[in-house]
C-alpha cells in the first residue's frame, strides 16, 4: 500500500514537472525568440523566399518546413506566431515523449539546459526535424519500421542534418570491442587526413549549404576559431565513451540503439580539429548531443542517488554556461 502511494506521488510530481517545464519553455520562447540572430533569416525565408519559390525550387530547400510555413501563413499568422507555433509544438511533443522515459526529470532538465536554447529558440528547422526523428524513434522501438521510415524521411526533408542519424541503423548490433577497434582505426585515418589537408570542405564539394557556410564565415568571421578540442561538450563526450564501455551490460533497447553516438562525436572532433569553418563540426556535435542527452539520462537511472546528484550538479551548470549563457545571452548581447 505504501509503495503504491509512493508511485502515485512520483507520477503526480512528474506530471507537475511536465506541465511546469513546458509552460516555462513556452514563456522563454515567446519572449526571446524575436531577438535571435536567425529571426531575420526566418523572416526572409517565410515572408519572401518561400512564397515566391516555384515547386521544384522549394523541394530543394527543406521542403517540409517550407510547405508547413506556407500553410500556416495562409491562416494569417504573423512571423512571430508562426515560429512560436512550430517551436511550441516541438516543445510539447518532445517533453511528452521524454515523460515516457524512466529518466524523464533528468532528460527534460538537461534538454532545457542545453539544446532548447539552440534548437527551439534559434534553429527552428532543426527543432522541428528533431521532433520528427524523436517520434520516429518511438515507432522504431515499437518495431513499427514503416512508420519510423516515414518520420525519418520527414525529419530529413525538414532539415538535412538529421540524415546523420542513419548511422544508428548500421551499428545497433555491433559489439563493444569492434566499436573501439573502428574508433582507433578511423581516428588515426581522420587524424592523418586532417593533418595534411587543413580545409576539409574538399570532402563536401558540391553541397550548396556547406559551401554557403564556408562563404558566410569568410565574410563575417562569426564561426572562425570557435571549435576547440578541449571544450565542455567534447569533454562530456570523452567521458561518455568511457561510460558506454563500463555500462555495456545495461545497453538494451534505447541505449543499445544510441550507443554509437559518443563515438561518432569523437570522429567529428578528430576530423575537424584543423577546420577553419567550425559551424560544420559544431552543427554535427549539436545534432548528436540530442541522443547523447538520452544516453546520459538513461545511464543515470542505473546510478546511485549520490552519483546521480553529483552528475547533475556538474552537468547542469556546464550546459547552462555553454548554451543559454555563452551561446545565447552573450552572443546576442543580453
């Protein structure tokens, strides 16, 4: 009876936290989103580019996002309300899916401390794309592969960066020793390559968006010299590689599917270590931070309360400094 009462109290507390964090994030979204650097870019996209694009041209430019904004705009909503609606729905869906995880409180808190400030507040297309992919993953875990494929495709057509999650399907059954062998070999090859060829954009010639990032960074120097081997995110990634090895016996279901995440992030760090246009590795690391947060949160479920508490008092301030403070309030002049 006491145990049943305790479970009901825990559920009620989680429900309260679910509604509270959604409400809090919506307030922040509405107040701060018009003041981000990307707001003017979305104004051009939604108010000028998308309405004047032909169909063929539109399908080359994140077509799901473009078509969705055109439909919403036809109802007479302002730019601010269009962005608030898309990011608001993303916030609502993500937190409700997080609620299904044992690590809901940790996961929602870590997400708010980090990616919320980058995706929902600034990179609206990425916010929507990662919402589609998160829905798709739930279908994947439920063994509904066709539904997963549909949402994976929607994510890629919303923002191409989510295509990078294809690696999860290739490595979900790989053994631990092979992951470490591939990591060592690949990092040696990438290290040699990036040492002799400083401009890694040669790998991406012909990809319009990559070329545009390169041109923009040369014009305004915004992204130059911002990518460092020793950084908060990279140190967390190195630690999670160690944790994955230590926690291997617990890697079932969700954790098993995402286990390759810190290794891919490590490959990115090695490959782009001499790269001038750091927006590319930063975007890759940010997109993979999403499943990494799930890994961290789920692993913490197996830890003692003391270890869990120590993790959180270290991770939350680090994320808050690295994302809302340094990458938002300082960058945008607050």
